[in-house]
């Protein structure tokens, strides 16, 4: 699924140069779950952005299904993100004025496939898969943190992506809710055959993955 070769990402802050990702080599197989651990500021989220085509490497290659993401046009990258990659964020990133169903449906709009009835069916199925069929009409402010993250997961999955990228998906949740969300993600990963790359500083979350890597000062070391 993914093949990273000599990937670096360098930022310039005034006269200072920051190498957020430093020569990363990584292969993620189709259907595999890989967790990336590390302290804040050591490049985990930057690496996830490169995997998701949200940023381009300074050097090296990020290949998804054989396509070098760094060589795609902006329009091609947008299409890859819309069709093939689902994103889950720590802060949920829900639109506060939209209902749960409308937030999920928003992921389908860029794909321009099917009509309104088909989209409603897909949205209903996605919300049901995360246990929120009865909350479709609720605004984010009317949902708990765990329920909001379930809506975000449904939004990521409604377009049936090949890849799911999760950046600290339980970082804003209490321990009990964290365990419920990770159990749900594991269930969906197994049922759907997804490729899952998850970033977390939480060892209890990371050890659920098939493989774990630790990121330190932009460098990646596989641990299992």
C-alpha cells in the first residue's frame, strides 16, 4: 500500500532549519495496521500529513499503490485524498452548524457520484456502523466527545477509502471512551480490510496495532 524511501521534510523558520522528518524508510502492507508513537514535536503528524498527501516531501518518495504522491499535481492529490484516504483527527473537525448526518455527507460531495438518495443511504449506513443511527440529526454540540469522534470516523469511512489515517484519535477522550473508540476502530479495520496508520503518544492505544514504530527527532524506528 505505502512505500516510503528516504523521505525528508524540512521547514525554515527565519534563519533556522527544522528537519521534521529525517530520512524515513517505511513499507505498510495492504490491510496492515501500523501505529507510530513519539513525543510531541518529533515529526509524527508531519509524517502522517505526507502519507495523506496534505504535504509534499522535501526529498525522497511517498508511494501509495505505486503512485509517487510528491509528483502528482494539486488536482490529482485532491482526488486521491477525496477518494482513497479517510482522515480522523484529535479535535474531530466537525462543522458545528451541521448535523451529524450532514457532517458525514460532506465527505461525499467532492466525489460527485450518485444522487441525494444514494448519499443519504451511505450516510445512514456509516452512522449505523459506528452506533449513531439515532443521532443523525444532532449537532456536534449536542453530542459527547466520544460521539463526536464516532461521527468523525463515520465521515472518514463513508466514501469507503482504502486507507485510514488517524492523528491522536483518542487524545481528547477519557480513558473509558478511549478504549471504546479504539475497539470500534479495530472492529471496522478488521471488517473492512482497511490499511490503518495511527499516530498516538498513548502506549495503550499503540499496542493494539500489528506493528509499532517510534519517531524520535524525525527518525523512525520499527519496534515490532
